[in-house]
């Protein structure tokens, strides 16, 4: 199996997936305040519903795709 020709394409896909993951994580963290970071009171356990649950699942899916793409890129570049 020769996938060396796909290395540039896989690298671009990897960059795009990385940016999408960063945006999803930032959008999920939008609901938390800065006080939670410095030890302030937290609202406790919160169930994800609706858009939160969808974004959570999408983040996991994109992270798995990023991992697989990274492995394929290493294989295509012959570094494995």
C-alpha cells in the first residue's frame, strides 16, 4: 500500500481538523467563567443537553479523526 502521494493532502486535512477542534473547545468553554479557573464556586455537575451534547460528540469525533489522520500522515511520510 503506497500512500506517500497523499502526504500533502493528509497534512492539510490535519491542519483543518486541528483548527476545528480548537474552535469547538473554545465554544464549549464559553459558558464557564474565569472564577472557575481561580477556585471560585462552581455550579456542580451539569448534564449536557441539546447543542452542548452535539458539540461534545462532534469534538470527540473530530479528535478521533485527527488522531487517525496523524497516524496516516506518519505512515505516508515513512516515519513509522
